[in-house]
C-alpha cells in the first residue's frame, strides 16, 4: 500500500511517498521538496503574507498531481509552526482545502516535537539523549531516556525566522546583529540544569540544516561512505563549518551543491543554533537522523488512526517507541547465549550478530560487492562503523576475496581488531545457518584453550565435510582449538553448559 505524507513547514514543503507493508513497516521510495517560504515575514505582521500563500498553494497543486500520479491510498497532510502561529490560519486552511482538496492537520508544538522524536528515536541507537528537529520557524527538543519522555521544549529558533529577524538586506549578518542573534539563541535554549540528570547525554538532530552541514562536512573530509543517517560530528567540526559559512555570502553558499540555493539563506543562523546548543549543554557529539517528523506521523497513523486524528500523541507514543523484539529463532538465541556466557563475543559483536542474522534472512542473491553496498547504504540503528562490520561479515560468507578487498577500502573507519570481529561474526552466522538448516541441536563446553561442540543432528543429514571447513574458520576466528562430535538425536535442551574446568 502507498501512503503519502505532506509536511508544510515554515520554510519548505515536503512530500514523501511510502511503501507500507502488510506488517505496517514502511520505507520511503520517493521525496519531493519545494521552497515555499510560507512563514517569511510572519513575525512582522502575525499573519501569512499573500505572496507566501500564493507560492504555497501553487506548490501544493503540483504535489496534488504527484500524489494522484502515485495512486496513493492515503494522504496525511500536516502543517507546523507557520500555520500554527498565523492569525489568518483558518482562511489559509480553507483556501488550501478548496484549491487542492488537502485538509491539513495543524500540529501543536508538542505534537510536532513528539512525532519528530518518535521518527528519530526508532531509527537510531541513543538510549538517553536530546532529540531535536531544527526547522525554518522553530526548534523542537525532546529529552528522553529509553523512550521515556522527560522534557519537551519548543522555541522560536528556526533558521529562516532568525535570518529574517537579524540578517541585513543582503542576507549577511553585521557584527552587532550577529551578537544579538547569539544572545537570543543562548537565552531561549534550555540550561543544563533544566535537563534531567541522565548521565551521558546523546544529541540526535533532524531537519534540513542538520543534513546540509553533515553533507558539507562529509565533502570536506572526503568521507568514503555515501550515507547520512547516523553520521556523527563533534562540536569542533560543527563550529568549524559555521565559521566557514558565516564568512560567505548567501550566493556563495548557494553555489555549494550539497547545500544549494534553497538552504543558503537560513543555514548560517541554523548552524549557529546547533553550535550554541552543543556548547551550552556541553554535549560533545551530534548524531544525524534522516528520520523524523514524517516518519513519526506515519507510524502514529498506522498504529492508531483514530487516536492520531484526535491528536492523542501521548497515548500513541509508548507504542511507537517501545523497542521491537528481535525476531531470532530459538536455535539462534540459544547459541548466542551459550557463546556470550563464555565471553567469546563482546556486547558490540552480539549486537551486530543479531542484526546480521535478521538481515541474512531477507538478503537478495546478488554478487558480494553489490550486496555489500545494499547493506552498507541502507538506514539502520547501527553506527556507520558497525554497519560496515555487519556488511563485511555477510559478504565474507558469500566470498572471502571480495570481503578482503572491501575491508581494505574502509579499514580507516574501523577499529584495529575489526578484521577479527568480522571473522567471529561471519563464522557464527555460518555455524548457526548449518544448525538451523539441518534442525540440529548444539551443546558447548569450553576449557582454557579448547571448545567442544556436541551436535545432535536433526532430521536432515548433517554436512560433516562442510562443517569441518566451518570449524577451521571458527578456530581461526576465536583462536581456540575446536572439536565436535555427532551424537544420536536426543531430547537434550540447547542451553549453555558449564564444563568441569569452568566450575573449578
């Protein structure tokens, strides 16, 4: 089923078309963005300007044709700060409905913040953090710990709004106005004392400005992956990019392909907001999320259409952000538990292995190199280095030579022991696949330098010769002497078994 989400923001108008599967999981297959600048001049008059309305209605008519062409089963139009704050909101919404047929749901500042948080939280692996969405008109912030909402902030610190208030006619900032803008940003941002004490606080950012400065940073450092989601930048890099952009005119900024003319006017103010947020809250690193408001809106609608229409975001949110159970077989779970209990796999390796086993079930039959890029470039909760480890592990099973070549290409992004991690994960995947395909049981006994695997074959003939080759790879990966024996089919449960040497 196809569903379209239209996001009418302060600065831009976005349409995302999603393919929704039968289990309500989804993926975006096309996106359209138009710089409508609906909120331009809103702070001066308190109402949407006629020229802004004309631009927006014209853009919506274009998106109406796009949606019709896609044959979307459902369209979810949402509007944020510009419409929410406008004195002529009702007249504008009536005009849009009459001209395009789109009946916009105007999100409250809390709804906007929480839907954006839901989209980012489920797509990243930051258990405790400040999740923000920096738009053209407002900055929405949610502080959460393990999906529990601790604080919600909404401030009028959007990039276009700040530019309209403090930039000169040429789009640049005088020293005096830049200082005033910085003072206003620092005044409206929360203090560290307003942030719940959650220990190490992560920072996850969504929005066009965040994506643009991340792309620009990737260009500067010649980043080897063409991937933005879960990209990380430290405070120094954000500050450096802001200083560089501040020295440039909007025209010069617009000539940078990765930023473009649409973002050129607001990115100096927007990047300053991010820089000062990191400085004031003493957060050293920024994680970029390409998932946010639109994903959160769609998730909420699919979870409970009635509650979504009523605006009951707080009742839907726990169901959106609960960690999804990992869909592993009993055999896989027990084997991982057996090896983890003997500290043969680190916590990070377990994390990657579990997701590798999930990926292995649905991978297409491509050549190893093509397969690598499909895995490495897909969005995931894994960090970029973890996703490389996952991709290299799965490709190693398909063809060792290809994996070695790809490892050499990306080794600078990986830790020193990465090659051994890849070997351990891939050998575990192969071991589990053989046991699952044959329906066999396994018992593990570990002594100082030796691991014994007792296998109870299932109904299918056990591939002894193939397993011996797997065992050699296993020995090399774990640096242990491995022995295995086949026993008649028994009713013994597959549980971690403590050998006599471990007991002593």
